[in-house]
């Protein structure tokens, strides 16, 4: 690690496919350490949802870049506010996730929010959750985790989450959506979903959230 400026602020990166439990693990690790949290997927979801609301085509790179530079995004008290409107629930739908995956495949959009993401690196530390946190956004992070789980386990977790919220869902359709999103995220030309060379790969298929959190925190004490 460099000894000057921002690079001395520790970062834990948690990358992996949709539904592996990254969000929950990242938030629990951040709470346990008293560190900041970056939910980078939320940024892509916000750009997609705000873009659609303004009638922007999700393939229109120039308009999406311009939009991402204008949006006033505030994460506070577990809520996401964009230009004053509460989008906390609006960005969490399956549709928003699929739209986010399309927007995230556009290199200029990824470039447009790189500095914004890096600005979350503040003392005493940051837990960053996404797909390219360890490979692109924070390549010097001292602890990198790639959290994986089988597509079937991830679809089943999502199914239970949605069912508990009282939403009617179809497990097979969820599995297909997850596989489709994985394929798009893993095969895109820029910043594809893949473990950093120095990442610890954790397969959470048969692990509880608490076991995963303990494994990540143990890594922090080793480094
Ligand atoms: O983690 P999530 O489901 O909220 O992410 C939504 C989409 O955004 C996902 O399909 C991939 C994309 N994404 C990305 O490409 N890079 C990130 N760092 C985070 C998310």
C-alpha cells in the first residue's frame, strides 16, 4: 500500500454474482468495523431507473453519461434519495436489476461513475460491494473477496426473500433471470464479473451469512 493520501484508507472489496449475499455481508462487515459502505450496484440501478423515468433509451450512452453526471444521489439512514425523490424501494425490483445490468455493460457509463465510487473511500475504512470493486475500482484494496454461490441457491434465496415480502414469484423464472444476468455480467467487454487475481473466493452455497461475515473479518485481521 502507498503511504500517502487516500491509499492508506483500508478497503474490503466484495465482488460476485447477483444473489450471492454480497449486500448483506458487506453491510454487516461495515457495521462490525464502523466503516463506510459502497453499494455500487445501487448506482447502476439508480442510473437505469432515473433514465427510464426520463424516457432515455437504455442503450443511449451519451444521455446516460450526462444523466449520471447530473444526478444528486444521497445514501443516508438506509435510504437512497435521488434528486430529492426516495428511490429506496424503486431500485430494488427485478426489473430495475435487469435494466441496471444493461446500463452497466456500457463502458462510458462505467467510466462516468468511477471517480464517484472512489470518493466513498473515507476514513476509517470502506466496504465496497459490486462486480469490479477488486479488479477496477479499488485494485489496491488490501482485502478482496469474491463471493459466489450456485445459481440454484441464489435463485432460491431470492425466491424466499420475495415470498417473505408477500410477492408472488416463480422460482424457475427467477433462476432464468439470474442465469441471464450472470451471462451478461460475466461476458461483457469492460470490467466483466471475475475474481481479482488476489481475491479470496468464498463459495457461500452451503454457508450461513454469519459464517461468511466471520471469514471476511478474519481476513481483515490477517492483513
Ligand atoms: O448488485 P446489484 O444486483 O445491485 O447490481 C445490479 C447490476 O449492476 C448487476 O446486474 C451488474 C451491475 N453492476 C456492475 O456491473 N458493476 C458493479 N460494480 C455493480 C453492479
